[in-house]
């Protein structure tokens, strides 16, 4: 695990307003990153404010996968619940079905729209829905004589 101890972000804090949480999340993500690569996944931008996370979940069936959203984290877990058939003897077992948990920190106002498992891929659809107060708007200038 890499621990950041000498990174000085104070110039960014002085030059920006309200991004302290962003920098804290970045530093925390670097500090707590694990080296697991299972299961593999894709992150796809499907529109201006929409995304998909595609997770390879071959071999997992209904009831063995779970998708949760808690404290700004998307959490996908999988655990095989079926008991292997004792009459089957594998000469090679390349389809992994081990227990896993994958997490992704999501930005503010990101909502999980749905999760669909099809053809060994779990697709979690996300949309960032900014409140009207957060969207850019032009401010009218009043000129007085």
C-alpha cells in the first residue's frame, strides 16, 4: 500500500473554493487502492451525464450478485451459492467464480438508474443529475445611469 505523506495540496486549496472534498477523495483513493483485478470491468460514458459500469460476472446466477449504493460508493459483490456437482471432474476450470467485492466512489449527485445482468456481463447504469441550483446560469447585469 502506498501512503502519501509528502503531497502538499495547499496551493490548490488556496486557489480553489469548495474542492477540498475532491482532493481528500483523491488522496484517500490513492491511499486505499488495492491491487485486485477481479472481476474485470469497463467504465463507459454513454452520454453527457450518463455512464455504465460493465462487470464480467460469467458463472454467477440470480441471487449470487448484489449491487448497493452507500455513502457515495457503488458496491458490487458476488458469491457463488451453488454446490458443485460431485459427479463432475474438472480437467481445467478457467471460469473463476470466487467471492468478490468491487467498489467505485461516485461523484456528488450521481444516481444508480438500474443494474442488468445479461450474457455474463453485469451492467450498472448511472446518471449524474445536478439540481437546478447547481447548473450553470447566466446572471443578468443591470446598468444604472
